[in-house]
C-alpha cells in the first residue's frame, strides 16, 4: 500500500494531491496561491518578500517564480514533513531552471542533522539558458520538525537570480507492512523452545496457506506479518520481486530470514517487464536494436537514472565511448579525454560526436593537475558541433583553493557521455525515452530481448527494511537492484548474503558524498552490536555499505566495484563510531577509497588484516584507507596488519595521479598506523598537517614513488609537532619523502631522502615531527628484511606474514 502526495508550484498555484492506492480511491486537490503576501497552507510556509511571480515574455513563459540568491534561505519556499515523521518517503523533484548573474548553487534539502540530505541540487546553469532538472531522494524524516526547504550552498548564489517554472515535488509514502486478507489461528510449524518455522515458496506457495512446509506462503512480505520473536522464515528457491519490513526479535529469540537448505533465494525490488518488442530497423545497427513501449511500468520506475537488468546483471545506458556489455566491467572502462578548448561551458572530444544528443549527460572528472578527479561533475548537452560540446551548466565548484578549482573542466580530464538514442550502438546498451516511454535495447546476445529475464530499477532502492529493530538475522540470500536499510538497529546480523547494484545514479560534484550518506544509501547499518560477515557488496554506484554506531563488527566480507558514479563514494563509509572492527575483508576495485572515515566522533576503532586492491580507479587524490574529517580525535583508533596493493589500474588523462596507500587527512589526531604493507602507488603513507598524536611505525612500503608524504595549508605553517614516524621500511622507491605546503610563511614543495632516519619536514624545530629509524632496504618474498637492512617494517626477521583478506571468493557457494 502506498500513499502519494504531489506538490506542484504551477503558474500562480501550489497543487496538493493525496491518493490511496486501493479500489475506489478518489483524488483530492487543493490549490494555494503563491502570489506575494498570501498565506501558505497545507504545510507550506514562505517568506513572500524574498520571491515573486513574474512573466518572461521573451521566453514565452508566464507566472514564473523568481528567487534572488542573496535572499534565499530555509523559509523562502518550504514544506513541512511532520506528517511523515518516522515513515519512509520518496521525494521526486522536477523543474525548469534558468539563472542570471554570477554563478551559484541552490539546494532543495531537508533539515535532518548532521547531513541535511539534498533532494535536488540546482547547479550553475549557463546564464539565460533554461534547462530541466529532476531528482529522486528516499528519506525517513526523523527530527522533531522535519522540513523540506530551499537554500543556498555556502552562500555561493548571493549574486545570482534563479527562475523556476514547472516545479513539481511528489512525495510518495512507502508502507512496508503487508496486511493479509485473513487472520490465521495457527501459523508455521513449532520447533524446539516453542520457536516456529514459517515457510515461503513462490512456486508452490499461496498466501491463503498457513506457512507450514506443506502449505507455504507465496510471499515473504506475507510471512512477515505473522512473525514473532524466535521465528525463522525459510524461503524456497526463486526470485521474489518484493519489498518488505522485518519485525524485531528479542534477546535469545531472534527473528531469522534465511534460504531453505540448498536453495538459491533472490530478493529484488526491481520491476519485471514483459512488453511487446519490435526491431527498430532492418539495416545497419538498427537491426540489432529492439524497441518497446513500457508505459505500464513507468509509474513505479526510477526515471531519473533508469537501469535495465538482464538476468540480474545491469546493462549499460547508451554512451560514448562504448564499454563492455555490463556495468560489472565499469572499472575497466576507458573514458575519452577532454581536448584543448575545454572549459567550464565546453567539452572538446577526441573525435566527432553525433549532433542528435541534445539533453544527454556529460559526466566529467574535473580539475587541474594536483586537484584532479575529486569527483564527477555532470551537465546536460546544449549543442554539438563536430567535436565541440556546449554544456547547459557551468561546471565549476567555486571552491576556494589557493591552487585552483577542482570543479573546473580542463584539457586532459576524462569524461563520457550518456543518455541519448544516437549513442546506442553496442551490445548491452539501452536507452529510455522519458517523453515517449519507449525503451530501446541492443541485447548482448543473438535473438529477441524477451528470451531473457528483464527488469527495471524501482524508484526506491530499499529491498529489506529493518529500521529500529533488534535481534534480527538475515542469512543466505541474494539481493539485486536494492539493499538493506537497518538504521537504529541493535544486536542484528547479516551473514552469507549478496547485495549487487544496491544504488545506481550519476550525479554532480565532489561534495556528493555529503548528500549520499546515511539518509540516501541503499545499504546502511546504524546502531550498536551489529555483525556483518561473509557478504558480498557490489557492484554499486554508491557506497558498498554505510556503518555508524558502537561495537559493530564488519568481518570476512568482499566489497568490490564500488562508487562507479565516480564521486566521493567508497567501499565502507564510516560515521561516528566507537570500537568498530573492520577485519579480514577483501576490497577490490573502488572509484576512490576502500575504507573512509567521515564525521567527528571515534574511539578505539580497529581496521586490521584486510586486503585492499585497486583504489582511485575513477577518481584521484585518495588512499585505500582515508580519513576525511576536520579536527577529529580518533581516540586511539588503530590501523594495522593490512595488505594494500595500489594497483596499476587507472584511466588516462589526469586520473593517473595521487593514488596513496594510507592517508590521514584534515586535522585528525590520535590515530595509530602500524605494521601495514603498501605496494605501489604515488605515496605509501600520507599525512595532512597538523595531525597531533598520530603515529606511523613499522610499516613497509614497496614500489611507491614516495615512501612518506605530507601536506600543510599556509595557515598551518607545516606544524608536524606531536606526529611520530619511526621504524618504517621503504623498498624500491624513488624518493623517501615528499612535502608540499608552507614553511615560515613561504610556499615549499620538495622531495628528499631521510637524514639519519629522520624526516626534515620543516625548518622550524618546534614544528618537526618525531622521526627515527626509518630506512630503505630489501625484503624477501614474505616482506621480511634481508641483507644489511635494519630489522624494521611490518614483518620482522624470521617472522610470519600476518593473515589478511576474506577466506572465500566471489562466486563460491555461500552456505
């Protein structure tokens, strides 16, 4: 059951619809004037003095909303979400946008601390040009007075005027509990300790059954209605196109969802499609392309970032340059490189592009050398002339950096173009036309599309919701096209599961990580004493998993092919946590980092005995383990016994830079980095100063360009006091140390070697780090010192290699 609410800022009116999706439901409509000095109702509030309704006859538009950036704050236009507090809702935003004046950014977001999730980001449109924007966000309003509002981002739009037309906001309230038609006196089969087994079989079951093995239920959601603490729901082999909520168990009496022994259970929120297909043409590439009207499925689809699955694998939205027939190969994908003439309004390709791609998306990793590849920026195509693409938005972050703008496109930046029928020319590609609801598909096999199982992504990414639960076990299942939301959860486990393609999107800006956090991620666990073990996470456009809370354990998992959208999205994204353990996991192929610490509160977390391979594949300037916080005391958090292979995978252009091993960034303190092995990359160990109380000791770096690197902002004047770097072993490196920053008020940038085992980062004695015993040398196959090398580094002479990584591989039977 779903509840729909539509808010539309139509000419001179706000339209509010409610409907209940059941027989006989009527649609109610209430119109509220948005003219100045009127009183908003139905949850809206506004500051009428800060916006007005105007006519733009030169554009053929009337009753357009005009907003001055300098006047924009949370109460310009807003809508109360109080009626949805504690409920999961999906907000769909669409509008036509035009700006004048200086560039800037407006945000539609809601006031949920600490991340203030974005519903829509209104970027730096080219002045005087209208373009359309649409976004979707799923959230659960939690604070006392949740509110959706329009605001500026860091006051960047103060000299900008924005115009909104055809503004629509749709709120869909998602009801997770399935209500059966009948109430059963006896359900399932009683086992030991008065616990029950409830059986589900898509092929042999019926929701008029009683959940016994002889008369199983047909839907998992139906079984969940009857579940009590101590019950186990056993599911037979099949694909279940469902979305459901798991109720809480109790201490000693958990609720368990698992596959029946020997069964393969697939749960997906995706939409099965079986349209009438026809060939697009009989000549050339057209004879390989099939087209179908999928209007009957659109109301439930993700239309902003449509995703087509064939046999559970994601196909590729039509793009230039072409890639393999599946998104699973995204990390091997070679992008084009921006040529001379590329700037904030223009991207110049290496060869001619079809002219008929107006409205397609350009996704480009922006920035100058040294500030390149923080994130992927996006703009629709305005026009095409041979190799020159004119963009609808000015791509620039307006981020205050002394050495450049990381959001500015430059020659050498990698990019691709997606979302146009003219780009559909390779096996595995598809294109969805929002205007006609036609789906075009070039199958990666010979024959018709309907010879295989096809599904489309649902507009909400959550397959299983277990928020505010305790003592829940999820085991032995595969999920694709969605993930598990387990927020404010306690004493739960996820074990032997596969979560593929939890998220899918392309988006703009290096700050995407701030908005794709706990509220937006499809795979998130927050709370205390939860255990996540022996699961597969990936591929996904977002984070592999988001973790927050105390005493959680993440062990023996495989996380791979994460963040393929190319932004600050990582394998494991960690928020405020105490005593978190991340151990014995395998991490392979990440757009940026594998393990990422964010936010402010940490205490004695442990990252140990993990294997990391190939990070910074699509991005740059990051580490396999990376801390992106500001002024955070990590409370003795330890990183040890990890094996890191920076790898040689990487794109051409500006992306072959700044791949670090272990990177403590942005004013962190009290972190211990010891007994790790780092292979390859730009720099093995990196620190951004100041970083008091942080220690790097007994690490081994092999084959990197630099062994140890540091950086400081001018205001910090290379303050390395209370940092300890000792007994680290460097093998087959070009130079021992590198530094870029400021010393005694002057910019300094140099590479050098150790001086008697110490690191001369600063000329000021009071600003130097404590360093001793660091040396170059040689190692054997077990990374133990050999020859006359001092007995330092991660593995001592005669010592054994520490165990690392998961004890299984992707594709193995998992129970």
